[in-house]
C-alpha cells in the first residue's frame, strides 16, 4: 500500500501520513461517545441449537463475538477487551460467553479492524482493569468517517500484525527446535552417545568432570567502587549479552583480576541466584566480573561447545543436584562446579556441535531483531496515521 505525507500548507484535520486518495477532514470525539459495551452474562443458559460454546476469560485469546445468536454487522464488528489489552480475532465456534473482567466493544460506523487500530493507538498505559477502561472511554480521539479509508487503515495494520505474528511463530519454532536438540544432541545420563549426531562421528563420548577440562575462578566478593568509565563490570543480571553500564578503574581491575582475567573464548557461568546459565566471551576488551559469576577457562574443551553443553538438560540436572538450595539466594560453590560430570566427544565433533548451535542462535537473534523492528515500526505508524 502506498502512503503519502500530507501537505502541511493545507491545514487539514488529518493525520501526517495518509493514503493519497483520501483528502477530507477527520472528526473528533471522546471514545466513550462512540463505544458500546456488550455483556454476555445473560447467555449463561444457551439454547442447544447454537451448538458448541466457547468461554473466554480475562487473559484468554479474545474473539469476535455474536449478539443474540446473530453476528454483528460489517461496521459493528466487536473487540474483546480485558485487563488493559485489546485484541481482534476470528471466531472458532458459533457462540461464546465472555466472563467478568472482559468487555466486548463495538462502535457504530466503525470497521472492526479500524476500531482495533484506533484502540491500540489511543489506549493508555496499564492502570488496572476498571481504571484503565475508564481512562480509555475519556480519551479524545480523531477518526475518519470514510469507510473506505477505515478499511484501508485497518487492513494495513492487520498486515503488520500478521508479519509480527509470523516472526513470533518463527521465534517460537526455533526456540522449541533448540530446546529439543539440546536434549538429543548430548548423551543422556549413563549413555556415551547422543540420540542425534552429525555424519562421520561414531565413537563413544568420554566421561570427565568439568574441573578436568577447564580452570575455574570466581569474581570479586566485594562490591567495587564504580567509575564513569574504565573496565566493564558484569554480574549475573548481565549474562545474556554481557552489556552493563557499570565500570571500575583500570587500577582496581589490575589489583583484583591479575591472575584471573577474562579473555576472549572464556565462558562465564552464573552461580548465585540464577544457576547454570553460560555465555561465551566474544570480545577482547578487559572484563571484570562479580562473585555471582564463575569464569571457566577452557584447556581441554572447545569453548563454544562447552557453553552449549552446560545448557543441555543432563548438565542442568547435574548442576541442580549440586546447587545449595537452602542458601538465599541459592548458589553453587566453586568446589561443586569442579565436580560437575560431563560426557564429551573429540574436538572435531565439539567444534561441529558448537558451530551448529551458534548458527541456530544467530538465526534466533535475526528474527528477534526483525520482530523488534516491526513492533517499533507499528508504534511509529500508529502515531503518524492517526492524529
């Protein structure tokens, strides 16, 4: 669909970004003046002739509904509203009951998809269910009465929502795939071969302890004096991407980490609070780390493989078994980390497995970036295509 920025010389009561064939002014009102709410409490006893009944509760996936057994008209499609969310969805069954905490919304003269986009544009921040709906009704909005323009705007945002859903589904699929392969590409307890393997690898994996293949260090036990710049200081909450806004001085870094410096290819693993999340260090920049993290320096294992091995279900069970659960927060001591039992293949197979999971993770990151871009794009367009 082609969009056009409106001519600012002409003081139209219209959005900044608009389909070029529409030029008339928009109207203004409060949402409460046009919104109609529909309650389905009276339908607790439904005649059997209506067939199956779908019960929708707050938090469930909302659907377009029926009134008195008849669908709403084309321009009175309804939105199911619950707990500061609005959703639009095609019905799967011929009748449904909406329970407390859910409102069914319609507006005369509004296309359903357009009303949905309007509500998304003007909905307030979460205020709790009742407070939120009161604020929503008092919102002043601008809208077009032109049904063709409504349809184009509604369809436009529907296409964006479909792209968002597509990327969300791809992300879910990759996550499920990764979780399944983490179980099948590493041997189960007591076994020496994985269920799934790359072609060309047939030998048994060897049993060892984590302390046999890495040197293990913990971070500083003292909260440091932070500086505005210097050496990054990471803790358990930074494990996902090792990004932080905390720094320590070069002098403090040299004093504390002279014999346990984190280097590219080393692996950091959470050991207090969150237990057993591993992240490979990919930067050559110096990095300071807190006691909540353990530094694993590979000596007889591929670091990429090691990071994924730690995330496998069997190793996670082993870590859980060695975790001190009565501590608050829970933790795993360095001596127990040394004893974590592993089963590992030769270095060639390690590299192949490590590379495979890294590529899978890169694909996941790609779709997550696409999703975030689409979500931000939608927010921007909602502002520009409404007044």
